[in-house]
C-alpha cells in the first residue's frame, strides 16, 4: 500500500497514534506517503486543501537519473502534489558523506 509502515512503527513507539491506511480519509492528522506514488495525486491535493497534513518523502535526483532532469519539476510524482503549495523536489542532491546520527530520538511535543 502507499504507506510507510516503518514510520508508523516509529510514531507509535513515540506515543503518537498512527496507523497504516491504503488511502487518505477525512483530514484528522498527517498522511505519510512516498514521493514516488503517482496514483493518488488528486486525492492528496484535496486532502491537504481540506485541512489534512501531509508528510511526503523521496529523492527526486534518482528519479531524474532515470527519467531526465528536465522533467523533474513538471513530472516527478511528488512534485505533482507539492507544487500546488509552491514546494518542489529538485534533481540536486546533497552531500553524500557519512553523518553521525544520534541513537536517541528526541521527544517531540505533539499537540492533539
């Protein structure tokens, strides 16, 4: 399904109510999805316009290497959703060095 089960597990372990859903429903939280999914564009745009939160993740630079960098802004699946809000994924990638990541996840104050 177009969901991120590992993210749901992290959120649940942190005390945040989360569940895996195959499609968006009423805007009662944040829907998490991969930026590579292109079958739910209209539904996601309507969900956000209705007040729902959206967390979308992906890397357009890899997509661009397969489909052409000149097509990223207009054809990358994530951009078809986020461009409505003026936010775009690009084909530029960041530093590929190794970074230290803390094993401790900080507590995030979520307001329900």
